[in-house]
């Protein structure tokens, strides 16, 4: 669910979720072709991942959230 998390955290479709009915050979090939050959599409994904990295903060985000959750109990 890591990829789904990207879309949820960013509150927009950053990457296409290739799960369940969307996990078919034709769809996977189409998506890979877009990533490999469509510079605008690929650049947007890269920009969104950079924004995600800023949004999450420095390394150790999971540990920080865990500590915050424990402190609230």
C-alpha cells in the first residue's frame, strides 16, 4: 500500500494505482510507456515526489509519528 499512501498523503493522484481491476497487462504497459516516453508526465511525477518529501519532512517520519501517538495516550 506504499503507492496508495503517496496519493492519499498528497491528496491527489500522483501515480496510477495498478491494483485490482487496474492491474492488467495492457494498463501496466500503457502506464510504463507514459512514464518512459512522456517527459511532461514523468516530470510531474518527479515534482510530486519532491513535494511529498518536503511534506513528510526529514528522515525518520514514522518514528516521529509513533512517538507523538504514544505521547497522546
